[in-house]
C-alpha cells in the first residue's frame, strides 16, 4: 500500500509542477525529485507484486500467475501511448501550457482502482505459514546479501529482460527518427501494436514455462535472442512501415517472452524468508544499470559507427548471451544447493 501510494502521489504531483518560467530552477529540481520517488516506489512494488501473485498461485502455476505483474510493462506502454496520442491532438500552445499535465493528473484514477484491489488481497499462504513458525527474517537485507552469488546470477539473468525492452522501446525510437529520419508518428504506431503483441505473448510464454520449465524456456528464448538484432536492425533500416513493425515485433517476441518468465524464475531462486528482499535487490540493481545504460551505450555506438549497424547488433547479442549464461549457472547452483535454500525453478 505504501509503494502504491508513493507512486500515485509522485505521479499526480508531476502534473501540478510549476513551469521554469514560474519557478526557475525549482521546477526541474522538483521534477527530478518526484522521478526519484517514483523509482523508490517501483523498487518496493515489483518484488511485492510478483510475490503476491506467485505465492497465491496453485501448484504448478507460479510462473503464469507471477507474469500478471509483468503485464504492467505492456499495459502501461499501451496506456501511455493512448494518452500521448490523445493529448497530441491539442494545438501546440495548449499542449505546452496545460495539455501535457492531463495524463499525470488522470493517474489518480488508477490509485483508486489500485487501492480497491490491494485491500482485498491477503498475505500469501506461504508467508503466513512462515509467520506461524516464527521463521521470519529479522534482518532480511543482511541475510540476503550472504547469498550474494545467487543475487549476482539473478542480476545477470534479468539483464536481457530489462535491457532488451529498453533497446527496442526506447533506443529504437531515437535511432529510427534521428539517425534513419523515419516519421515519428509511424514509429509510435508500430510501438503501440508491438505493445499489444507483447501483452499476449507474455501470457503464452508464462503458460509454456509452467508446462516445460522456466529455466528451459528462458534458455531457449535467450539463445534465440542472440540472433535477433541481426534480423531486427536490417528490417528497421529499410524504413517501410511493415518491415519496421516486423523487425521490432521479432525482437518483442523474445523480449516479452523472456520478461514474462523471469519473475517466476527468480522467485524460485530464494527461500521465502529473504525472497522479497533478494528479488527486489537483484531486479532493481539490474534495472538501474542495464535499463539506464542500454539506451546510452547503444546511442554512443550508433553515433560512432553510423551508418554501420553491426556494432549495435553485437551489443544486443552480448547482453542476451550474458543472461543465457546466468540462467544456466543459476539452475546448476540451485540443483547443488540444499533443499531449504529455494523452491523449484
């Protein structure tokens, strides 16, 4: 409830910020501060969301249920693009003066919906059983850090799920419009339909993972992802709407499939007493570095080597290979550990 409230309040307040003309340096500083609060909220929210979903799941359905929290990525992207499309219909002056504030203010509706849903959710049976036996960790961070090899592997396993999305959804917009001079509206339309595709692919991938095993599905997807950029980038460079969509859609098939399954995988890496802390730490550390640096490094490569595309393809293939290696090693580490260390992955 705390992370939900913090995210909602920070988002609504962004829509209330004064402009630079009204408040000077206070305006951008306040914007950055509110974005930091949003980041803190996400840091606590993701781990709790996937745990509540996964630990309430019936036997053999943990990955599928945990993937519902991951749908927030695709769902949020769809909603944001619809909101951006709506306010883009205003004339420039109206958009700059007040139109841009509307999506932020409208997020208060999501806060109300979220509270209603959250109030009806109880603690998971697994956590309640742990409370009953007094097995709750008193210092979960310190205890989780003692399992640092698993946390390092969990960070590495998350890299492709995060970096791939930032590459395709963030960097590709600037690459297509600034370097390839493609129409921004066309690119945003492609991104919208790709987000719709992502939504359904995530559900399908999570279902397959519960049936055939999370590690097996992640390894197959990550192996395929190594070849993805060598198909995606040439297709996008043609500049035709259908080939641009096809190129990004191919990448999305791998990225969204991997992203849907990775939550269930990392849940199974850690014991319940440290699970919330351990998966949140690994995911958010990975997000800060893989998510934050991927568009920057890809842009540096594009700027340095344009019109060549292969350096960016090698970069993409590299972080996919890193995740493949960590998934394989994490599975082996789990098999070699004691039964009390984690649940099945």
